[in-house]
């Protein structure tokens, strides 16, 4: 350790209140000298009880975040106990999205603990960018919520969740930090239960603290951290905290007595579902909030999957919009070739039938084209999907059965509507019904594979009246729309979804 007197780092006055954490200021005239195994020490920021430095660990040759207790606070046993509890509690929370503790110690009698250095900075810095991307907001906060849930399972409340206490690494992954106000809610191995909260004392950051914290309630539950998650989400949606005011008492009064302004009243572009999740977290009554941080993460997962979130009942139209924007997860085994060849077979067959109709050819020639298309379609399905059916992703199994059912339905419709004697124009009667069946098949694919096919299905079904009014063009209109849908699907599976996979690192 360095022999430097700790008072050369800080200027402070002795505490007059034994429970008061005395503010300090760094002496700008004196450099931070190396101490212990640390050099290249730079002041980075401060938390509730300490100041954080970026320091280079000489032996391990890495930068670490070193948190020292505030100057003068080392004489306050209550503050020292809380500081040490923060170190112990954080060290016990081994989780990918919680900043890990490397070690603890003292410098000239002043306690410190060292943590992993997260080089991306505070979440606060990225709010303006994230505000435009609800999907990214939901994905990020779901990870934060699960990290908080892990802490709860270990018996630890954070009690000071806010954007500045979430750090982003260089890959954009969030890490919860600053457990300076942590509270143990039940004994866990390696941690002795300590009652470090003073009755009637307001702990936390006023703009983000829960009403029960603002009142100074001693008996708090995991609901305070659920509220904190709502505060983070509120700022991600609006760019500002849930409550603000001219003074701390003014803010605390609003926290206790006033509902938050709905995010969409602040930012009309804010997502409606994320607003509902946010306001559920920010309920004044703890019993009306989500039952756990995990429940928050699960609703965010529903949003990411395009499903209805539990806190906002949706109508049919809202539900259709949600599923229309749902994208499938990429999985190995998607048979893009089937979609490509289906499009080719349909386009060629329908163009040929249109030519036969114009040429007033016998209807038997049309039957020959139809049979050839059915056989080729069945062969393509069997070759690319049937032979490896058990290894296909579930969505592809569904797609295969829908394709088989569609071919069978097409055969049945043609037997019912298309004569075996006469001219090729006799086939035109089948197209309105065929458009309805094909549209229904695409609509079903929308429920099992990709939400956009709900819209494709509706479009094809809407062709039926047009085909009645303009029968001569039915083969070209029907064939063109169906073939285009298949080719778009093939391109998306081959290119777009594959890029999604590469981007996600799967």
C-alpha cells in the first residue's frame, strides 16, 4: 500500500450526525498516487456512499472499477457496514448482467472494492438512440429485469434502479451495478442478515424511487425494484424520469401522490404496449405492480415475439397488427427451395393455362397442365421436406402440411368446377374459389410462420370478387400474386432470415 495519507485524497469535515454520510470533494491540486496494486488511477464517478475510479491493476494488467468509501465516512460504523455489505452482496450475485466484484480491501484505513470495468458507459448516454427502437428497448430491459430477478432470488433488493446504474459494455449488453442501497430480504449462504435501514429515512434517487421508499417505509419488498424497472423503461420511452421538480421535497411529494404522465403523452411515438408495461410497474400500490421482475421480463418477451402483453387487452385489429409485424426466428432447416419452385410451377402452369384459354384449346389440355403441376408440386415437397420431415423446424413441418393440404384442396376444387369436356375457358369458373382457398392457406401460414402472411392471405382472398368480374385474366392475376408471394417467401428465408441469424450470432 502507498504511504500516502488518505486525507490528501479528500477534503472533509467530521460528521455532526452519526448517520450522516459526509460529502467530500477531490483535491484537484494533488495527483492520485498509485497504491496497492493499482496505478493510472482516474476518477470516474460517484455512487451513494463512495467514489468510483478507473484504475489499472498492475499484476493482472487490466483496468478495474475501484469504489472507495467517501472521505470521512470511514469513521461512521453504520456507513462502513453498509459499504461492506454492498461489496459482499454484489460479490454473491454471479450473473452475466450484474457487474462482478473482483476483490475487497483497504487503502490507509479506507475500505474499497474492485469490480469489472465496463467500457461502454452508462445507459443514460444511449437513451436518445434507444428511444427510437422499441424492440431494442424491450430486449435490453428484459435482460436487466432477469438480472434483478436473480438478485431477488439470492435475497437482495437493489432499491436504486435507474438508467445511470445500468452500464452497457462494448457489445451493448447491460450490466446492473451500484448495490449501495441493497437490502437483504432473507438470509442466504455467505451473507449474514443485517438490518442497515433506518426507519423513516428516505433512501434512493427521488425521481426513480417507489412511493413506499419516498415515504420512508422500512418494510419494502421486491415491488420497489419492479417500480425501478418501470422508471428505467419510462426514461427509455420518453427521455426523462417519471417525476421531476424544483426540489427534492417537491419530487418526493409527486412520487407519493401523483400518477406519472403516460409516456405517450410525453412522446407520442412511444410504443403502446411498452407504455402499458411501464405504467404497470409504476403503480402506486405495490400489490398492483407485476409480482416479480421475472414477470416484467416475460411480458417484454411477449412484446418481442409479437404477442399480446398481459397488461393490455387488445382488440382484433391491434392483435392483427401485432402478428403482422412478428418475424420468425431463423432455424437451420428452412426449405427456401420449396417456396422458389412452388412459385415457378404456379407461374408456368397459370401462364400456360392463360395461353390455352386464349387459343380456345380443348379443356383436356388444361387438365394435363393441372395434373403436371400437382405432381411436380408434390415431388418438390417430398424431395426438399418429406424425406427429412423429422429434422425440420416445427414451422416448416406446419408449412409442409399446409402445402400438401393446399394441393389436395386444389384437386378437389378442380374436380368440382372444371369440366372434362369443352374448351379451355371452362377452367375459369374455379378461380374465385381457388383464390379463397389459397388465401386461407397463406393466412394459416401467418399464424405458424411469419405474421406478414396474414396480409398476403387477406390480399389473395380479396382477389375472388375481381376474378368474378374479370374471368379471362384470372390465370394471370391468380398465378402472378401466388408466385410473387412464394418468391418473396423464398428470398426472405434464404437472405433476410439468414442475415438475422448471422447478426444474432446463432
